């Protein structure tokens, strides 16, 4: 018996707990792909995969529903792999450990993978059901949604046949999504020269930890702190007052997560150490006071450290600190058409020191295609002025809302019938694969919904138990009310 087996809907939680045992880090989905292939074949279901790794498992209609329109249920099989500092977890081999925390399910020290493991579990429960009324079902499982939408990009236009698609990758119960933002990555590289540490210098480690982090689309408007921005702000100020030299600056991990932690190893002349620490002791409480409402667990720390092997050259240090300070982060524009919707945003996601260069990852989103490229160009211009090399990813399109959607009307009616209240119908400022599906299958009628998930892409990720019941009930009622061809 698993730890979640006593919860409802029982079969969904049982499959979710099985999924937690299978490693499925983005771009390393071989084990979960094989898990799904074995699952489909062991249940005598038509099962196939494409060259990139997308899996399609099909199930015939239940008796009397053979003429019903085919529905594609879709989720992505990869997960963002983040762990708290000090948590020992190998995402290539170790299972995720779900725990019940009051009204929520979370994981021990890591991301939970409910994004989008709960969608996978719901699909598996429907595929093996014997008492659920439905027409023909195609369950589409896509790879690498989190780091590049690779599966959706590579999807061939004849892989599935259905003309209605229900995306199971939303995170707000009671809200139905009929549109999403498009996105693009802007990647920056600074080359640097290694320099020896001057004599009579001491090393210090500066840390920024305890931030909430969060989804860089859905939570970009929540006023959350960015660990890279906070760290750079301190280093920029210190660099103007002291003979500071940087040996390492590391912050953030996932391109689609607001960075939670950042660490810097610096060296300073011995005779400047105490004044440097005094500056830090003034800076830390000021920043904590600024963010006390949204980031009550923010911690800034400084400690002695071993001397690094080298420091980066002063010209690169100057260019790096100034460009990071100037680089925009957060909401850039709100929608003029949909009240409360973020139209355009940008996320300063990560900075990594490599052997000969510094790699910075940023990501931009917008529901307006031209604005998406505008904000990406703004970020590019900052780093070009600093002498860095800049390139953009391929990007992905948004999903334009269709207010005449048949599946939207069916889902709205189901929600009201089940819960006696109207759902919110809106677009989301996050990237769903639906925009790419629409390019390959322009006739698709799509909607996205799911249970409530908070803290996605961070170790604080958690799924609300009660809303998973409502998500499951809604999905079954929608399938029951799909019309005939």
C-alpha cells in the first residue's frame, strides 16, 4: 500500500505514486517512455512512440459510444528537477518521495512532479477503466516540455486522429484555459580571462537563499524575489566601494523558474574585509524589509571561504555586474484586452561560471507575438552593450483564444452542473504546448484544465488533494458529454 492509496480518486493517486518512482528529468525521459510503452502493451492497448519519444496510447469507445468524437487527452512526461540546498537526491535514479501535508501533497526536499505527473496519472486511470463512459480516446504523452517543448515541436501531423484536445497541464482548479503565451529564450555568453589572486586577499562566500522561486510565467506577477538580482545588486554596490574580485557566481537552474538561490565566491583585500562585511550587514536587512511580504524566508549570509583558484578579469567583471543590473526581470506589460492578464514578461533565470565563459539564461513570454520578440530584443541589447555574445532559441507560438470553442462550452456546462458555479475562462501567461499543436493540427478544438498546484518548478511544489477530486470528476463528465460526429 502506498502513502497516497487512501486518498480519492484512489486510482489516480495510485498511478501518480507509481509515476513518482520513475525518473523523468527533462531530456532524460527514457525510463518513463519505456514505463508507458510497457503499460500500454500490458493492457492490450494500441501503443506507439515516435522518433523523438512522444507516446500515443489509444483506447476504443465504451459500448454505445462508438460514434462519439475522438478526444485526445494530453500531458507532458518530463518534470523540473529542483532540490533544496542540502538535500541529497539523484534525479537520475532516486524516486520522488511524496508526503501528505494537511490538504496538500508535496515531496521530501524536491519538486514533486505533479506538473504534469497528475495529468499522466489521470490518463492512465482512464485507459485502464472499465466503468467510465467515453468515446474513442487517444492519450498523447509528450517529452521535454519543460526545457524546450521538444516533443511538441517534433510532433508529426499524422500522429493522432482526434480533433478535440484536452490539455491536462493547468494548475488552477476552477479555471478553464483557452489560450496561452508564446515564449522564447535569450542566451548570453561572456568569455573571460583567468587572473591570479592578488597577494594579501581573503575569500568570502555570499549566499542568497530561502526565496520561494516559482513558475516564471504563472507567478511572474507575484512580486517574488530573484536571487540573481539580489546577489548582483549587492556585488554591484560593493564593487563600487571595494577592490572586489569575483571567483564564481552561481544562481538559478531551470529556464522557466524564478531563481531561488544564488552563491558568489569573492576575494577582497584583507584590510577591507571588515568594511565589506559592514556593507553587507547594512544591505541584508534592507532587502529583507523590501521583500518581507512576499519572501518572509529570505536569508542572506556571508562567511569565510577558501581562496578560489582564480578570479575573472576586471573588464568582464565590470561588464557582467552592470549588464545583470540593467537586465529587465518581471512583468513588462499587462494586457489591454483581458483584465489582470500579464501580456509580456521576462525572467532572468540562471547564471553559471564555466571553465572559460559565463553562461546566462533568460526567457521571455508574451501573448502578442511581436511583443515577445520586442522584449527578447531589449534583453539582447543590454548584453550586446556589455560585449557579450547573445543568441535566441527557436521560441514557440502562443495559443489564441477561440471564444466559439465547442469543447469550452461543454466543459463550462459540466463544471456548472457538477459544482453549481461558473468556472473562470481565461488565457494563461505560461507556455502550454497547445500553440504548437495548433500549427500541426490547425483544426483542433482545445481546452486546458487541472487541479490546483502551487510552487511549480520549486521544492515547494504541492498539489491540493480536494481539487484533484474535482479535476477528476470534471474530466469524466466532459468525456461523458462529448457529442457524436
